[in-house]
């Protein structure tokens, strides 16, 4: 099978979107910690709630990065697709083309 640019592009887009998700998750975690320290005396659970919310974009970002690596290697099409879907939730403008390119390049995966 001929190697095209589609899985490579999808992998790069997925990795970039995943990095955005991880960075956003870490920023939310730090903001939650600061908010908890400032407002913690009045509303004790608010800092933990905001800091706990970091897990969602962080996990999505990690899955998007791993899926991007699988797309670059052209291995495990299902995980590359799952990674590009997670990339959509991290940065939709990068995730949409990543999903399309992974689907179009399905025949190159083994």
C-alpha cells in the first residue's frame, strides 16, 4: 500500500491538539489550587472542584497524543481514531481534520 500524507498529518494534528488539552488541564488545576487557597475559607469545596475538573482535558489530551503517535506509526487504526476524536474535544479546529484524515487513511494502518 502506498504511504500518503493523511495519517502523518492526522498524527501531527492529534499531537498538537493533545498538547493544547494537557496544557489547558494543567492551567485549570493550578487555577483551582490558587482559587482554593484564596476562597477556601468561605467556600471550602470550590478549589477542589475546580482542580478536579482538570482531569477531563488532561485525560483527553493524553489519549489524543498517544493516538497521534499511533497515527504517525500507522499502527492500531482504532486507537488512532479514538485519539483524533479526543483531539476534537481538545481543539475542534484541529480534531475535525484529524478525524477525517485518519478515516481516509484507514487502508495504510496495520
